[in-house]
C-alpha cells in the first residue's frame, strides 16, 4: 500500500499551506473569552424626533 501515500503527502502539504496562509492574516479584533455582561438586554433603540 505504499502507492496510496501520495494523496496523504499532498493533503499534508495543502494543509500546511492553508495554515501558513491563515497565519498571515491577523485578527482585526481579539476573540472574546466570555460574553459582555449585558448580552441578554435588548439593544438601545435610537429615536429620531
């Protein structure tokens, strides 16, 4: 079954390339570790008067 390992090598290479490409792009904001304390409250509505 040595001839079936070509696809595994190809998959590993493409996965490494994907990870490298993902690391190039930094996050715009830091991911939250917990939700904000007022997550359950309704959003404030702006009244146009």
